[in-house]
C-alpha cells in the first residue's frame, strides 16, 4: 500500500514540475506580450513552486531554466546586454523571495483567502521592488528620472499581470482541492 502511495506522490511531483516548466517556457519567451507569448508568469510560478515543491533544489532547476531562456531568446531589439548585467542578480533574488514566501503556504490544507492575499501581496510587492530597483541601480543603463519615476513607470503592468496570475493560481488550487475532496468522499463509498 505504501509503495503505491509513494508512486502516486512521485507522479504528482513529476506532473507539477512538468507543468511549471511548460508555463515558464510558454510565458517567458521575450518578456513582451507578442502574438506568440503571454506576459511573463515566472514570479507567480516560483511562488507556486515554493508552495508545492518546497525543496530549494527545484528552485535552482527553475532558475537554470529561466536563465537559459533569457540567454537564448533575448528581446531582439535589445540584445543580451539589456538582460545580463549586474541588475540581473536582483531578478534571481526576487525569484528566491517568491519561492521562500510560497513555502509559507500549504496548498494541501485549505488555507484562507485572507492568508493567501496577505502572503501574495507581500510576494508581489517585494518581487517588484527588488527586481526593479536592482535593475535601476545596477544595470548600467542610463534611465531618465529617479528611482521612484522608474518604479511608477512599470508598476501597473507588473501588478496587473501578476495579480491576474495569482488569482488563476488560487482558483486552480481551490478547484483541485474540491476535486480531491470529492474523489476521497466517493472513494469511501
């Protein structure tokens, strides 16, 4: 009986890692909304990875995937120097923060919307501030205006996209929790 349960857990983990990897490739392409890519969902996917996978070895795997995508498909009009500079370190720090905050939620138990919103808000705000401010100060690019103007310029796009992805994540988790609960109830009959 335990062997079967262990195999099911491994299958669930493989499916989850495959899904997160697929969505990183689907949304990370050029960092711009184009006809062939969706807005970048990497922050929310890292948050979800922290919730479900917990182990930091998977964070390293997803950081490697993200770096590889950025390296092999930079925005054509900007080139690699736009992405790969000292400010890029802030992006990885933001992903680590997203993973770490995601670890604070246990998706297998029914967590409250209030707790999800609280940690989700901290996650989105910290991710934006860390990634944007480190890019502003350490990228080497000359940027017009001060740091607050730079933050104000991009906040709406960042927050709308990530709040939408966070809402999709929450609804998906609740949907699968209901399915699992229903399956368990019918399994006892």
